């Protein structure tokens, strides 16, 4: 059970090995704030030496419910409260927005929430649902980030490609005029429809790129390279994960209706990147997978680039 997850809730299917409060359906921001354990505020307090001499230029971010110090930041740092994160997302997505999961990591230092956008898209004959992820930190270590994450419904794979033609992610640091920056994020995320439209165009392009079985095998070896002089353990590990990816491309039931093309390859890679266990399974590897729903997954982006190079 990952030690880094402090509190969270989830709907229906449990992430992170079932840690958190399970609910049957997505919930409103008021319920999500409580169910996720994020119903607390951050207050800033002055910092002093052991001899009670004030330290200028720095503050401690402290959780009001238990006086836990979440981080030490400069005077320029602006706190974004958890409730403000939900309020921002409510305003961004409009009335009736529902939250699928939310929670805190690393004893409250980092928080996230994930909301389902109301629109549904049929792309290449499949249902793709867009989600919005908001993440922030209270320890000064990370930016405020808002990102679009499309999910292929049939297998719950992330398809967050880095497109040159449409922006998927917005971020800003915790300084300056945050209200104005949030307005900027609102303007940016209004282009979500453009991203989904362009994503559909890219998937249609990938569907037209036919791939031979030998080309797929070549791609898999490029994506999951083996050392020039591998040890026995390394060779076995790479062979194992290559077989895993091959199975997801050649034998996945949800791809039976898809031809042997670059779109099928992208779906297989996204399935592998989203669900496959790593060679070395750390306690927090699933948190890393979730982080890639925001920042993007290098493996998926690399597969996308390789497919386009085929043209």
C-alpha cells in the first residue's frame, strides 16, 4: 500500500490498491472536498530561529487542522486553498461537474482532483471521454497544473498525446497575481474542444498508416530497448515486457475490430503504459502513472512520433 497517499476517494474501481473512500458515482465538489479529506486550509506563519529571532523573507505553510508544517516558502508564495481548486474547476467546467477522484499525497504536501468533462466523443468508432486534472502543492515544490486527459472508455487507457496543433496542459507557479493566471487557464482550457477535435484528426491519420507485423516488432524493440551487452536478468526483463506489449497489440479483445495500423499500435502502447507493472515495482509506482496523466507519458509520445515517421 503506497505510503505517499495520505487521503483520497475514488469511484467504483479502486486505484492505488484500494486505498481511500469508495463511492458508487462521481460526486459534486462539496462532497468531494470532504470525501477526499481535503476539507482543510493552509495558513502562513512567520519563521523564527531557536532564539525566537524572526527570519525575514520566508513563511511556513501550515495545515490548520493539525498544525502540520507542509513546507517553507518565500514571502512571494501565494496559497491556493483546496476549496479554491474545486471552485476553479467548478467554474471552468460549469454547473453539474462531477468528480471521479481527489486526494492528497505526501502528508498533504501535494493535492489533486480529477473531474469528468460533460462532453463525449466518438473517435474512430470508439468512445473517448475527456477528463480534467488539477494538481497543486503546498510545500513550494511544484506548480499549479491543469491538464486535459482523454480516456479510451473500453479499457480505461489514457490517450494524452502531445499535439503541436492544440494545447493540453497549463501551469503556473505560486507567485504573482493568481486570480489573473486562473483567468488565463480558463481561457486556455476553453480550447479543450479543439484538442479533442485535433486528437480525432490525428487518430484518423494513424488509422490510415498500415503496419506490417515485422514493423510492429521493430517498433516494440525500439520502444523497449535492450542493452548492447545485457545481463541475464536484464535480457529476461526486457523480453518479458516486450511480450507483454506484443500481447496487447496482437491479442487484445478490444482491438479485434481495429486493423493492423498505427492507431492500433498507439492503443496497445497506451494500454501498456497505463496498466503494465514496471520491472521494479516500488510502493509509489501507481502515483507515477497518475502523474503522467498530467505531464504526459514519454512512452506514448515516443510511439506517436515513431508512427508519424512511418509516413
